[in-house]
C-alpha cells in the first residue's frame, strides 16, 4: 500500500483468506482514497522494494498492511514528513533501508541505541522493515531480528541517455560514452578516486577535460540510510559513512540530494554515473512509479542488465532483497508469535513467495533456487542480526 499523508491509496478487500483466493485477479493499483487509514501491519524503509511491497499490500487487502514509501509520492521534494501509520502512532517517515531498520528497532525497543529520526515511532508502530541490503556488521547467529529474503535484484551503473531529450522532462546526453564497456574492477578503481582508461578514453573522477581523450566522471550514491548505498560501498570497497572525496550524495550540478533509483541526478549531469536497481528500472518501465527520467543502465563485465525484458541473473552485481522483522514473531511457540505475519513473509509457501508473477512484473527474479545462498521466505541463521547480549535491538 503506497501511503501518503492526506492522500493515501487504500485497499479494503476483505479477509486474508479471501485475498489469498483472489491473488491472481489483482494486477495493479487502485485509485487514491480521501485519507490515510490505520492498518494492522506497518512496513517502512527501502525504496528498492517499496513498489512491490505496495502491490503486496494490495494483494493481501483488507487494509491489513500499510507499506509506507520512503518519500511521500505526493510531495517528493520534502522527505521526512510526518506519517500516522496506526492509531496512536506519529513518526517521521523513514527514507531507505537504514532508517527503516532504525524505526523497527525503536518500535521494538524504546531504549535502542539506533540513531532515529526527529520524531521516532512509538512502541509497536512498525512491524517489519524493507531492506535492500543484508545484516552486514550486525549479523549474529543468535540475533533477535531476521532478514527474510523474497527476491533477487541486480544493481547496474546508470547515466543520462545516449541522446539529449527535450520537452517537459528534459535530460542531457551522457558524456560517458563507453559505460557499456566498464568492468567491476573499473568501478572499484573509480570509486577509489582513481582514473581508468577504457576504449582509449581516460575517465577521471571529479576531473576536468584536458584533451580529447580525457573525460570527467561525477560518481554518485544515494542518500544516507540507503541500502543500495551500503551495498554499493560494500561491493566496490569504499566507506559509505565517510564518503571518498570524489563520491557524492548530492548533485554536483544542482546540489539536490540523490534519491536511489531516481534518474533525476543523471538527467541533469552529463558526467554523472551511479548505481540503479535493475529490478526498479524494469518495474518503472512497466508503469510502476516511473521516475527514471530517461536514465540509461549499462552492461558490466560484458553482461547486459536484462535478457528479453527480464533481469539478467548472470549480471555480475546481484543481491537478495529482504523484509526484516523480530524473529520471535515468525517462530511458532514464541510468546509473541504472529501467525498472520508468518503467513505473509516466512517460508517458501508464504503469500509473498507465492507471488512469482508479481515478483517478475516488478523486475525481480525469483528465489525458487538459492543463487546467493537463500530461498524465498527462508529464516536462516546467517540472516539473523543484533545479538541481545552484545548488540541489542
């Protein structure tokens, strides 16, 4: 369910069992209602998977799940507005995987050490968070949270289009004309603030044009708290907390913040290059919250981002995407075990994992197999996080 303050999209389609019976009939979004309702389950966090989780809320129906977008789609220029996801809950809207995780932690533990936003959630206001990156340094085999995977994504390099676009949605033509010939090694070198030479052209991070074979590159990452930012940094070996001098989370041209999987920064900067989810690129092309602004995504190591319109699972930079929740809530026998939340998210036969057509329509590949070690809905020990004794939620 895509939520916006004062203009929400709501779905009130009956019980969970009835929704499961009509899954195949639900294929798109319904129109906006007049106000935000309260919901039983609240999800916040990642931009990458917000659209598919909005659609999943549609499928579940009954106003049961509220999936709140990372940025208010009715007012994208003003992130971090206030949302009221449940009765008695008023909180700053989390933007990205990191802020969603922090909101979940605060909702579980009011005394958490997580860095929260100006108006953090009250206890019980967030039930699960969307994440495009895994547990990372917080991983613990005895952790209280669990990252439950449901799909495979890949992350490509993005630039402006090959040819300038005019009109109401203009975009400059990219000057990085050999981006399709880059390798992962080239990207690692660039994000380390070092030059590369590809096809006779020397690409210089934050450089200037000195001759016909020199091309400056402005390297971008999304906003702090973004799972894609953390994943990109881990993959390419740079610090995402203290960015290298040549890596930017604001446009070099306009100073506007970079929002993940939004082509605005590349449409306005001929020298811009950064990460873009292939699944998001496909989904936006399928009409789901399109904010590409004519962005182009590129081959890497000779692999194309898509094959026959679907995500290329052989692309060299792939990742699982997750929903994060308290482990005990999806563990039968626990005092706070929640059978409905478990039925939504946990296990290969969960309602979310059964949505293979929806998963593909939103650009992801399914996890029927385990290309990165996990299958859809798996509750895995190595995907647990926050040891209660040493690093509590």
